[in-house]
């Protein structure tokens, strides 16, 4: 059977794979013994996770005094990390849900690991609002009806902080469900390849007896579409609500209507930065270059340049509005941001988020994995600083100059940030060993893209690549 | 709809006739064969495929999935739980004056109402999917080919009064079937020792 390549569309999977090759290539990496590199990463990040447990334990024992917060700067690394990690999560849902609704078939190679990344990022994010209370058991009393002599006192549903609790928990739950539903057919394939009874039991239990019946596929595809439809507004709502935590306050620098779209664009931007970082490592170490191709990386680069430009536009708009509003406090907050004591963090943010993605205008650089990797690290750094800038520079000089202050993070805060990265990568390392890292059930469905099979007995030569302008 | 839901939850599979299987290796072939079998008036037991083949469900003549009703009703329930729950808490049971905000601000309730719509709608869609597909942890998979979750497609036709053996074999052969066989109604490729 010969394969003819379309001149208009390049195949999404390279290397002229058969259906069985796809199953084998993806499942192979979770069937054999793990490589030394994997053990190194898994155990190394495991140690860093233990560090996180230690510093969080110390925080809970000693109280928030172990952090460098003060009366003026009441939110520092804790909420910065929270907003940063929630933002990271957004790329996964964007790839799995929004690109699904837009019929972007290239998503199939990357959606599984991007969704896993979402879950782990939201797990890391969820930690910080809990521990920033210091004595988190008191927090649970506030969330539940608070018992007192006058009867139950309920929580305040007019507060965006409470909306956030609902948004983050819904996001975590629905992302987990979406991810698991997508995994079921692939887990069934892993089950049917398994030799050892324990593997059969493990994957058999998780795949719930899936046998590829088209009657089931009929319900499955409809349900998958519904999940994509539910997750799309959800992902926009989550960072919108996170931005409400700031936007509904009266702090200059926070009290702006641009925040919801600005936060969502920033979230997608930072998330794609992290997806690029992870996938560039994954495709190399797990030898998946033929599935996660340079074209996939290029597409992600295009999303980064778009969202990076949106973020840059938002920075400019904020300054314009600060001036145009005529509000003294607002203008001061922004001039202080760019020229005040924390201006170093502002300029790190601008150079990482606005300047570094500009290299992606050039096709040659966009298709170079090394350039993309370095650029994605810059995006990660820049987006962490964006949250730091928004939170700390708006707080440290408030309405009363006598209470102006500076903020120095303590070692404990820095180690908590490092530890959260440890937890994130630890979970990701565990994921790539236990679950198929590529949704091969979906990849198989798009393999005929860009190629037409005809039943000519003599094999045809693939035509030279024609660029898809 | 209720009947089909109950049926999918508690219904038992009726006693089937013997089955005629055709095994295929390409999605285009199985799609063409399925269309031809439907045209010939055969009754499908089921078709099995390792991935979602576009249009195969319609080619079999399956109606659109009713799972959308589950999502809609449960999502609506989530909206109502959010609306009435917050109304009870903030207005009926113990209105607290916080900065002079209204005790019943509809716009402030919208975010939580939306989140609960998605949460309850999504969770019920998952449970509905498991019920519709009769999936549960610990279910023993009944495979019609050892590699049906990998790279083989199987059409299973019921051998009843509409069945025509010669016509069916012809359809399968012209569509490049790899294998054809008649099997018992409780056929399971794995218990036949076919694990590859």
C-alpha cells in the first residue's frame, strides 16, 4: 500500500507509522525498565518535594512570621506563587478543550501531557491559598458555617475570595475528569498489551472494561465534546475570578477593569511557556520526536507570540489608563512600578515577556528547539515576575507614606517556591511512567491527515515537502 | 429517555443469536463495509474500533447520544443549587451587612452559579457516560479481537432472519477483511486463548 503526501497539508505524525507502531512507540516507554535519567529526575524532584513538606511543616508549626511579609506588604511570594501556578494550568485546558472545539488536530500529540500539567499546576496552586493563612485549620472554620452563640454564620458569597475557592476546586475537578475520560481508551490498550497480571489488574480497573465498541464511542465522543464545551468557559472564568481578587479591591494598580482579559492572556502565555519547557524535555528523553514534531513546537510558538503581544498591549494600556484617568493614586502606582524601588522586577518582567518572544517572528528561530527552550524559560521567569510586580509593587507604597515599606523574601519563602517546582516536576515524572504520555487513541484518528492511502501495489515515493504557507 | 437510561443502568443483554465477525485493518475499509452491511439490511451486534472513527456511528445507524440531556438537566440543577443555596445563606437565613452590600446581589452570585453548573454538569456527564457505556471498575472486558484496542476493527453481525451469509462474506471480502468467522453469542477473543 503506497502513501501519497498531500501538497497542502503535511502529516501530523512523521515517519510513516502504522497504527500498531503508534501504540507501541507510546506504550513502550511505560512498559520497560525506566532509564537512569528518569530515576535521577524522579528521585531528585522527590527530594525537593520533601523539602517543600519540611518548609510547609515549619510554617504551620511556627506561623507566617517565618515569611518576610509585613504590615504593608501582606501578600508576597505566597499569592504570587498561587497566581503563577493557576496560570500555568490554563494552557492544558486551552489545548485540550479550546483547540478541540476549533478542530485543531495538531493538539492530539500534546493534549495528554498538557492536561496532566494542568492538574499538577493546579495542585501546586491550591497549596498556597491554604498555607498563606498560616493556621489553616482556622481557615476551614471560616469556610464551613461558623458555630457561635447566635446560630450559624455563613460565609460571604459577595466576596471574590470565596468565588475563587469555587473556581479553583471546580477547575481541578473538571480537569481531572476530562483527563481521565480521555485516558480510558488508551488505558484499555495498555491493559491489552500487558503481560503481568498486576499490570492487567491496574490498567484493567482504570479502563473499566472498555472494549472499543462503537456504541460506546458514540456516547464517548458526545461526552468528550460536552466536556470541551464545559471546560472552555471554565478556563476563562477561572483566571477571570482570580483577577477579581485584585480588581474588586480599592488598591491603585489592582483596581482596573482590564484585569480579567489581561490575566487570561497572561495565563495562556505562561502556560504555553511551561508546556514548551516540558514537551521539549519529554520528546527528547522519551524519543517522541516523530509525534511531537517541530511543527507542533512552531504552533505553540505562534500561540506564545500572540498571547505575549496581548500581554505587552495590556502593560501599555495600563499605563495609558493610569495617565488618562487623571487619578493621582493610579498614576503614582504605575510610575512607582516602573521607576520605584521594585523597578528591577518590572523590567525583568517586560524584557522576559515582551522582548524575548519577539524572536519567534522568525521562522528559522521558531523551528529551533534550543531557541524555543531558552525562550520558554524566559517566559516562565517573566510571568512569575508579572504576578510579583502586580502584587508587591502595588502594596508596598500605600496611601499613607509613613507605612511605606520594602519586601524581602525569607529563605523559607524561596524554598517554598523551589519546593512547589519540585512537587510539580515530581508529579510529572510519575505521570510519564504510569500513563501513556501521548493520547495515541486520538493520534490514530488524525493520522490520515495530509496523506491519502491508495491501493496501488507498488509503493509510491513520498513527494518532497512543500511548505504550508 | 428514562427507559433507555434505566435500561442502560439495570437492563440485561437479551439472548443473542450467533454472530458473524469480520476483522479489518483500515478505517476506510471498515467504514465502507459498515455502510454496505447497513444497506444490505443486516443487524449489527456492534462494531469495534481502537479509536473514534469519524462517521462510523452514523454509518451503523446509531442515533445521537442522549447524554446531552444528562448534562443539561444536571447543569441546570447545579445552577439552581447555587442560586437558591446562596440566596438562603445570604438573604434568608442570616443576612449580614458587609460594607453596605445588598443582601441579595444577583450579579455577585453569578460566578459561583456558573462554577456549580459546570461542576455538577461535568461530574454527572462522567457518571452518565459510565452508565450509558456500562463501564465500571472491575468489569471484565469482552474483546472481539486481541488487538481491537490497538489496530484491528471488527464488525459483528447478528445471524438472524435478515442475515445472508454469502452476501455478507462478499461485502467483507470486497472491503479487504483480514479474517471472517462465525462465533457463539458469548464469544470472547481472550478466553479462546488468543492473547497476542
